[in-house]
C-alpha cells in the first residue's frame, strides 16, 4: 500500500536528453490524488490508469518508466495514513481494487511494425543511444 505521505514525498529521476513526462503535469496530478484522498473522495484505479501526461524532450522531464511504475503501484492501492492529529479521520482508501496497468507512450512504439528488417536486428553493432537512454542497434 502507498500512503499519502509516500505520494507527497515521492521523487522521480529527471531526464533531459530522452523522452520524459512534463514535470508540472505529473506534480499537479499527484497533488490531486492526495487532495482527493484527504477529502474522502479517492481516485479510482481507472481514473489513475487513464491519466496521460505530455512528453518532453530536451527539457527536464520525469523518467517515464519510473512514473508509469509508480502510477501502477498507486492504482493498485493507496491509503491515507492516520495523522497525529486526533481530529483527522481521513482513513479512506484511494484505490483498493485491482487496477488496469498504466500504458505509456513507449508501449505503443511498435504499433507501426511493417515486418521489414528492423534496426534492432541481433546481428547489428550495439552502442549507447543518447536520445532514448537505451542501446542503439545499428545494422552496419
């Protein structure tokens, strides 16, 4: 379970030269999750899973994999941790049902595969791709 405090203190690795999620959009969304949980009107797993963010490149953004992983964890269950304030009774659950997995734009990257030889052919030479952060496969 992820507590509200976990959400409030969560940090993500920032990226600049590979695709990342807009920092402000992610922060605003997580603030909304916390506010709704504290108000007793928690977001559903479907609402969390349906959230999308603008992607940025060459501008500071959050690592998409880290954000997607956290949102999946968040959709699987979040509780409001009791506070030290005895008058605070917000012990609502943000999401308790099994959630659909969060899909990032990276998951749709191969939807245009035409069956033609790919630049990821196993016989190619590998090198570090400065834009995606992964290994570039160049058929030489």
